[in-house]
């Protein structure tokens, strides 16, 4: 981008609304990896997560002119789009699994081919597998809230805005999620 190009997210969205592709590239570079991590953990499959993130930024491109910085922070707006897409995608995946319309995707799809590893690597993989199983055991809204907090780095107010619920409801989701994760043997 040129030296006088916008640097904050709101200005980038304004530039996107005017058709500046480089601004979209900057926004993707800034938020894409975090959104992919959240979506991967929520959906349990990186390919599905990448599709969701791609669709998120497509929607940012298409609706940038409607973005109102007085109503939401840019990052919250982008996370809201991704969250809605994740919820829709998970519903479709669950329906497909229920109907037997596909092999289904699960957290096991994320585990790389186990190669000879050191004890520390093996322990790390075991802990990661335990974490994935524990997250999968959480109800969808609790899992989404904990991922937005832990992976997305969002505070309670931003999570509330993203999920369109009150801050108190977010706190309750996080408390219940952390309690359940501790019950399942994870340190929170």
C-alpha cells in the first residue's frame, strides 16, 4: 500500500468500500490468521475454517460501505461475520453427519501423521488431543465464547457484541466453559 494508505481498521474498511483491494489485503493480513485459528478450533477442521475466513473477507468486501464505526469496532464487526458463518457451517456439517451425507469432519482430521517424536512432543500432542476433546465436549456457545476470549483475545464486551448477548451472559458462558474444562482435566 502507498505510504499515505490508511493504517487503522476503520480507515481500511473505508478504503475497501471505495474498492481498494490493497486495503482488503492489509485487513486479511491483520486478522486472517486469528480468525482461522478460532474457526479451526470451533469447526474442528482447517479446510472448513479457511472457507469460512475466505467467505468472511468476501462479505467484508461486499458490505464495507454499510460498516458503521459508531455501532461496532471494526474487529468486532469482522469477528461477528466470522462467528455467524462458523455457526451456520457447523449446523450444516452436523446435519450432513446426521443424514449420513458425508464422511464428516472431526478433530482427528487436524492431527498430523504421527512421526517418531521426542517424549516432549508426544506429551504435547496428547495434551493437544485432550484439549480438542474437551473443547468439543462444550456446548457450542460456550466453546465459541472461550475461543473468542482465548484465541481471539477479545474482552467480555467485544465477545458480547460479537455474539449479540449481554456482558453478563458472556461471563456466565465463560464461567461454565472454564468449569467444564477443569472437570475434563484441563487447567484453565
